[in-house]
C-alpha cells in the first residue's frame, strides 16, 4: 500500500502499560494492533510510528475507511487513548479526531479501584485478553467465557466483566479470594447492579481436594435486567490443577493468566506438589491437562511469565504436544517487557486446534 492509496490512521498510545519502560509499551501496542488488523474487515498495513506537531502516534494505512465493526475493535485495544484520521497536508498531516467507540458494558473503575502489591497491570491484562481472543476462532462471537487459572485478586475477571464476558477464576490463596469477593460484592451493591451471590463447597478425587466456589450472577444495566440478560463472575478458591473438576469440559473460549514470577519455592516442587511451585514451567506442566480439558477447540491460552526465571524456548517446549500450536512468529514475539529489576515479563499464545 503506498501513501496515496487509502487512508492513514494515527493512534495515541496510552503510557499506562508501563510508564517506566514506555518504549516496550509502544512495541507491544504495535504487536496488538497488527494482530487486531488481521481480524479487520478492511485490509490494513504499513504500521509505523509518526510524529505530528510533537504528538507521537502509532500509524497504519487502511485500504478504505474503517467499518463500524473495525472501529469498535480498534477502540477496545488496550493502548488506544485517541484515534485520528491523518489527512495529508503537503509534507505533514492534519489530525482529525475520530470518536473512540464505547466498548465496555460496566465502568472501567471495576478493574482499577482495588489496589495491592502483585496486581497485574490492567492494560496489560486487557492486551492479553485481546490477543487471545483475536488469535482464536471466536474473535467475532459474543457470549465469551474466560478462565484465569491463576486469578490473584481478580484483575482479569474484572476486565472480562467490563467487556461483557463471563469470567471464571481459580486462585489458591484464600485471602486473595476473600478480598476479591468482598470487593466485587460491595462494587455491585454500591453501583446498584442487581445480583445474586452464592457459595458452594466442592470436593473430589477421594477428597484429595476441597475447594470453595463463589459465584455472582448479575445484570450490567436496567435494560439488561429487563431483558433477563445475566453475566457470571465466579471464583474458585482452590488448586488450578483441578480446573477440570470445577468447570465443564470445553467451557471456555479463552484462558488468560499472569503466572507467579518468583523462584524461591521452585526447589520444593518435587516434595510438595508441582502445582504449588512458583516456577512457571512446573506449574504449567502440572495444570495443563486440566486447562486443556476445559478449553474449547479453536480457543487460546495466553500466559505471561518471567523470562528471568525461564527462557522462551524452554517454556514453549511445554506446549509442544499434539493438538496445540504455539504462535511464535512476529508479531507474537513482540511482548517482552521489563516490569522491574526482577521481572522481565513475556507472553506466550497457544492455540488448541
Ligand atoms: C502473578 S499472580 C496473579 C495476579 C493477578 N493477575 C491479579 O492481578 O491479581 C499469580 C497468582 O497465581 C496463584 N497461584 C499459584 N499457583 C497456583 C495454583 N496451583 N492454583 C491456583 N492459583 C495459583 C498465586 O497465589 C498468585 O496469586
């Protein structure tokens, strides 16, 4: 596509993924955009950074004006702060703002109010969800169900709730699950969202595990309530290696998780339980059979992990089994970024065929 064909669009990149290492945020934004454009109705290409009047933009060309579904998809990308049509004026461009479409069904404060150490950045979480959905067979479907198998205090579940998806999580830390459910209940009450909360004990495999499931069924608006439309947010306090005991076979379109980063418990993994290790390779090896059981064919598994603990090839080898495809060609190799001194976070995308 040459500069004279079609239209050029410019996106202002939200620095919120990582203000300290903003250069890597820009690279991730480009990777997310390239993956999204593969799902656009309008052919797009020629991705490049541009500076107009001192404003830094990530730009691309479209063969024709973007359709409404394309603009909706573009608006939900994690980094998109503002969208412009770039109109060529001599050697420069004029910026013509395009309304960013509303994509959330709830306020986005549901994912930001709860603050705690160890929380995964909400924008990075949204990026993982987008990349996962857009890399699988369900990119254009509604009624998406997502599982975060290492859910912490629920960042992924809240981002999924905001997107209008059903959100399910497994978290081994009792305190984290308690805090998350107290918060969400209060959030629904304060926002006057009609809801029902239930709790249920689950045990199985000859009582090898005992877990507790907290389930919220809620309406996102008065209109949804009138139409009888309900969303689910459900958290199991338990061990992720039993995910197939908590959930139905092929229940999920998408599995998204930010794995533990540390190494300090890794050496105990043989003597305790492989799924309790903080080493991502051992944790995934122990849990993968259960995760694959609950993932639909055509669905994707997106996991973030710390490269300082494990290099990409060693991690990817865990997924080289029949029926899985690791997406590793560009732009899928563009998500490595420094979080802090101890964490060099990367993201792997695996498709179940
Ligand atoms: C990096 S944290 C996830 C943080 C989360 N995304 C958030 O923003 O709150 C990883 C989580 O995995 C949990 N975890 C580790 N092993 C687990 C297992 N076998 N089953 C379930 N959860 C596990 C840890 O307790 C920790 O909360």
